């Protein structure tokens, strides 16, 4: 007898609590189900179901085996679904967490195009820079931008950006331009919280170093920081996907370019290593193709 069939029969008996009912649903004699379970127990060398003339109950071994059987059968079903879905158009709901500035500037138009291409997919976008808990909060996907992710994150890199240090021509004319990252201590710095509270990272003399910064204005939104930079309120360290248009327009200027700042990965983060629905995989592939094809690396892009 096929091992998966044996597991399936055992799960049905355990869940229904009746050999006769399982036999009726399968369209076979009760003795067939009894022999299947007996053969499974013989192969395993352990009693799975304690039976009497009036009742039956799982043994301790049976309860543990039931849990594993369910996991295995669910994985088999998911594997079959992956193959079947490849021949179907994606459909169903998608709940996606996206960072506020990057989401509004770049992801919203792309996902709008995605819904046109795949009209049977319904997308709910949640714009936040907060690190959401995907499983607990019911998200199918999160787009996160960071130099490093949590080692436990299940993610695919779909693009790149970088950080750049900026100041307005007016600020530089009034306060001078720092020639070395350590000179930032004498300037007003506009800090993105919480990730920049400890300082800004630079490559100095071949080593990555964190330089403390201070200033009167901090915010948890990059567009607010950029606006303050344009107004001449201080120096900021911004991702190129936010700063690019302002640099091209001459509203701000890149400084300290001899001291590279970290590259930022744009990642699609999944809710653990569980089965990924077809519609989620199609969206991730779509974003990787559209974003990865023109990385937000240089501010002029």
C-alpha cells in the first residue's frame, strides 16, 4: 500500500473517530480500512490507535504521528497546487505592507499596473515604515529596504538603492561644506528615526565606521527629512530613491562623496517558510523584473 495513502487513511480515521465512517466515505468495506491501519502499525512497529469493541483513541505515538502526517500531506497538497497553478492566472486577495515614501513614489504605480495585468487579483496596500509582523497581522508580503535584514527573515532581494549625504546650496553657503564625516559633529544633521539615531555609517580608510550626528529635527519619514534639507535646515542622509529628483533639480547637493555610505537592498519579505501562494510569487517576480531592471543606485536615475 502507498505510504501517503496509508497516512491519509490514518488521518481520516483519527479525525472522524470511526473506521466505519471512513470506509463509507471511501466506498470500501470496513475491513479494508482496518487492514490498512493494521499494516501501517506493523510497518511502524507501534500501536497508533487503541481499539475496543465500544471505543477507540489515539495512543501517544498515534497523536505524535498524526501531527506529522498532517504536515506531510499539507506539503504534498501544496506541491501539487504549485504545479497546477503555473497553468492558471493568479487570483485572490493580496495584503502587502510597503514603506511609506518608496511605496507612494515607486511601488503604488507598479502595483496599479499589476492589477491591470492580473484583474483577478485584489490588492490591499498598507503604507507604513513600521516593521509589521507578517503572520500575526495577516500580510502576504512586505517590501523592506535595509542594508541588512533579520537573519530569520525569508526574503528575496528585488532591487538596490544607496544612501547619500545631502545639503542645500543655501545651507552650505551659510555653514560651509564638511570635508570629512567627523566634521558632521559641527553641523545640524536631520536624522531619520529610528535607524539613524546612533549615527551615520561611512567607509573611512577602508573600514566601515559609524559617525555620531546630532540636530534639532528628527522624523520617521524620509520625505519630511528631505523637505527640511531643501529648506536649508541641515544635512541629511537619504536613500537615492527619495533624493534623486531633488538632486537633479539642484535643490540639494551630494556631499562627502569620497566616503561611501551603505548600499540598501530592496527586499520582498515573506511570512516564514510556509507555502507561498501563486499570486504572491507572481507579484514578487513582477516587482523584481520592474525594480531590478532599473536599480535606484545613482541619484540621477
